């Protein structure tokens, strides 16, 4: 997930070499491959189950009609059962792989150490830099787009209940706690083409007033504490087609790839969810898991009607 450019950090190497960055990328890549293998196994298991059900239905129908069931179908069903058991055993091995669990723990520890070394001073320095890397606005355009003032960016249909702006009291209550929480979390290393929810940096508004937008990483810039990203706003209505913004890890949340095994949320959990027929994420509360965990029933702030959202677009983030 780390950029392949191995240039020295802006302020020179820290702690000797830059091998830690390489190791983080390698560990993260190994974890991603392992998770993808589990997802592939789940897809195979689902496809196999459908084949078994169809064959069983066909055999049952023949019996109901008083017809005999060919021995070939019995053999086929037995082979499918054996394959089903084999896949289940392989999935169990993958999910309980000690080396995978160790890599996950190791990556978390390395990232935590890296974040602690960076410290809050680094975050303040990053926000004060006025170089092209940290320009607070659309890439290559110092003039904010008229579309920046849109509260809800629709792909199709219309939103029946718009999100009203939070009161000043709400902002004061949440800002300090959120900043503290973000500072304590290790930074995530993003890669090209990765789907994210991100806050567009707009000179005319404060971070807490900005919406979370659905986007895609199109460029990785730098390494270590100077690492930044170009993120594309996927809204097709972006004025003039200038829909690429500068961003940093602290202003981004990863969207799980399609097919990734995801756990259930507990009712009452505060999350960040993609609003239906829009490309904007809003704060919401989990009500229940539906469709076997494939979707989440949530209640958006300031709304009275619950909405069903695809699981991967309901993010474990308070917004």
C-alpha cells in the first residue's frame, strides 16, 4: 500500500533507514491477500451451496413424480458435499491462521509506534505548510468550485429530508473529543484506486463543517509524515470536471472492497453512512443488521425514517 518511490524523507531519515515504511507496506499487502483469499473462499462456498440446492430440488422432484433418481446424480451430490466440507475446512484454516493474526497485530503496533514518533507537532506543522502538497482546495485550482456549497450531491433521485447544519453547541461538544480520538489512532496507509470517504479541504469552511465525500485515491505523494494523497470526488456533476482534491490520512476513512467479509454492528452504534442515491456520508445510528448482514438499517441524524444501506458503505467512524 506504500508508494514505490523510495526517496528520502523531507527532513532526512529518522532512526537510520526507511526500512520500516517498506515493512509496513509488505505486511499490509500480505494481510490484504489473506483477506481476499477468505473472500474468494466465501464466494466459492456460496456458489457450491446453490449447486447443491438445485441438485437436491431436482432429485426431490423426480421422487415426487415417481421417477427414479439416476446413480450419476447421487454421485454428483456426494462429490459436491465433499467439496463443501473441503472448502469449509480451508476457510477455517485461513480464518484461524496464526501468522495472519500475528501480522495484523504487528502492523497495528508498528503503525502505533510510527504515529507516536510523529506526534501532534507534526500534525500542526502539516496544517501550516503552504506548499503545493498541502494546498487546501481542488488540485491545480485556487478558486473554489460553486459546487462546494452543495450540501447533498445527488447521483439520482432526490433526498426527501436534507441534513440541517449542526448547532454551535454540537460542534463544541464533539470537536475536542474527536480531535483527541483521531490523534490517538495510528494512521492508515492508502493505496492507488482505494475507495475512501474523505473531507474536501475548502478554504471557505472549517473541517467540522465539511461533508464526508465518496472518493477514490488517484495519486500517492511522498512518504512518512509528508505522505499525502490526491483523491477524486466521484460525483459526476463536479463543475468543470475539476474533481481532484488534496487530502491526508487524518481526513480519510477506508471503504472496504466489495466482497470483503465484514462483521455485524451492535444496535445503537454511531457510524458514518452513505446516504441513498448520493455520494455524501452522514452520521447515523445503527438500528439492526438485515439481509443476513449484507445491509444495515440506520437512522440518520435529524431524520425519523430508517434507511437500509449496503454494509460496506456503513463505516466504523463517528464522523
